[in-house]
C-alpha cells in the first residue's frame, strides 16, 4: 500500500479503537456498556474493574506469521450482494468499503500478512487440491456448490481447528447448527462476510401506506411475537385497490403483496418452520415432506388458502414486483436484504423492515431463509496450515463484528440497510438484528430440483400435494442417504 493510504488507515483504526471501548455489545459511545470489546489476544481495552462477559472476549492469536493469506472467492463478480469486497486498499467514503479497508489494514499489520483474494470457483480449488497442492488457505462456495467441495474432501472439519472458537457470537450459530453433519462441520458463516445476511429474506413494508390503512404499529406486533401469516394475509387484503377499474388486479393496480412465486413460497415455508430439507437432532438432514408429511401438507394448503384466493398476492415476477413496491403499489414485498440500498435509492417511498411472519403466534421464533449465500471453508491441509487459516478467520470474524466496533463491517452493513433520505430508520434496527440472529440457511444436499417442483405446484395452485410427495419422497430420502455416505457420515 502507499504510505499515504497506510497513514489514513492507521488514523481510521485509531477512531475505531476509541469506539470499541464502548460498543462490545453494539452500544453507542454515550452509554455505559455491561461488557467491553477487546483488542488483541483477550486483554481488555478498558480498566480491569469493568465486568466482562467471557463469551464476548476474543482469544486471538498473538503470532506474527509473515506470509500471505490467500482466499479463493467464487463471488468476486457476483451481482446478488450489496458488496463483494473482502479486502480493500483505500478509503472511498463508502460504508462497506471503509469498514473492509480498516479490517484489511488491521489484520495485515497485526499478523504481518498480505491478504490476497482470487476470483476462483470451487471447482478450480477442488482441482488444485486433488493434484496435491494447497494454493488457497480458505475458499468460499455457494450452498449449492458446497456439495462438490464436501464430496471431494476439499474442506477441513472446522470443529478440529483449535484456533477457532465457533461458539463465539461473531460466528453464525444458526449456520453452525444447520451445516453440521454428524459430529463434523465443514463450512459455515461468520461476520467476516456479509453474504449470509445479505442473501437472507425479510419483509419490507410501505410505511405511509401502512399508516393510511391504520394497520397499527407493525414493529410492536413483531416484537410481541404475533406477526403471523394470517395477520400478513389480513393486512395485505386491506391494501387491495383496482386503480384502473378494469375488474382485475395486475401491475397497474395496488395489491397487498407482489412477488415471484418461487421466492415467495420459499420464504414463507421457511418462516413457518417447514423448509423442504431440515436438520435432524442427529445432525443429519432430512426431507421434511417425507418425515413430516402431515405437518408439511397442512402448511402447504394453509399458504395456498391464504394467498391464492383473494387477489391479495400478485405472482408477477421479481423485477415487476420490486418496481410496484418502489412505486407505492404494493404494501409488502418479501425480498433479500441486499435490495435495501437499491430500493431506497430508486424510490420516493419510505419502507420499514420486518421479520418474515411465523405460522402461528406460539411458534418459537421468526425464521429467515438465506437460500444460496457464499459460505466459507478452510482448505484441507496439515495442522500448521489449518491452524494458521483458523487464526486469521477468528480474528477477521471478530474485527468484523459489533462486539469489536460500531464501525466494523457488520454494524456498517446494518447502517447501510437502515439509511434513509432523512434519518436512519432505527425502528427497523431491532428487526435487522433479529434477522441476523435467526437465519435459517438452506441445506442444499439435493441440489435445487426437489424444491423447484414444490414451488411450481404452489404457483400452479395445485392442492393435490399428496400425489407429488408420494411420487418423490423415496427418491429424495435415498439421495440424502447417498450424499451422507459420500462424505463419510453414517445415517442410522
């Protein structure tokens, strides 16, 4: 880096260190925190008299490595994310870039490393690894691509890496649970990348329209735990208006919900805790239409009843749906958080962010699908190589989290999602944190065909789901068993 750039970096880092003292748990500088963020290898940046929560104290490596840290990133040119930056060499004034820049400088200076990101797809990493070389320290792969990574033995079991503390909050605990296979965990998400939350779905609503329709305080409804698919349906009906008076509802009118069926029903199935592939108590994924056929059929039919009979839901395709929402002609839209900045930039409406509705109020938690984000894995290697990769990953995750600084990557991402033309939408901030903590990642051990067939039946308003399940259940159950066998996990 140029000297001037490094000087700016150190100045920015100084500001972040000052901020870190008062934001170990996402608190602002004006508040007195219950815990303190820690800089370095577990030494407090505040006085010893401050009570610290051990769960929030990082245990980072103090080693100086003097080597490169090479990342094989398959999403460098992907367009589905708010940002694809993993490293940055300069400040630009853009929220995500500057957070990544500060983290880059901090990691490179602390460990005397040079972080290199290469645009390399998982197949290329597999090929290099199979040849006996270890060119990359870590890799990223979409959930669909991860199947090949596992089958070829390219990923190292993260649970065996001593330099990683997976139980820390800067590691995604939902991902750790969802992607465990037996006693092993080969890939996951952390605050190092925004890909998991950026790819997750949320419920956006038009604030002014909600007020005009007297829908009440939607934020409080979500907080009370009573935000359900039935209430979602009830509110969406109130937004219906045949604006051109032609007796039908299309993109020229106002509807409760505009969406493409594939995304819409995928989001709602997950929100109702009825994803097509779920994780069993033995850490073995299972095909829920077979294992929970009665419950799955009940949820499937309930969603059809709510969203195919009253014109409140318009199956119109994602592009047109977003345009309708931007134009104020859709009360709700279920869409990825990556769309937040894009919608705000191209629309005059003010919108809020809600969790995806639950099936019933007594459902334990809100759930948010992240269908195909890029997860991270450590490329299999010897103990020294793997521990080195783990040490950098642990530090990178911590220095990206709100437990380190309000200016770190994850809180900076939240700020970007909350930014409006006037003032930050702080009413939505609690829901963003809720979504971050309740992502239900899609386990893609079966590819995508098995899901698409179900979504296609939703779109076709096919109530005879039992025949579809009877036809496919044995096929997909066997495919899961075969996949588990291929990666060395015994299914009992």
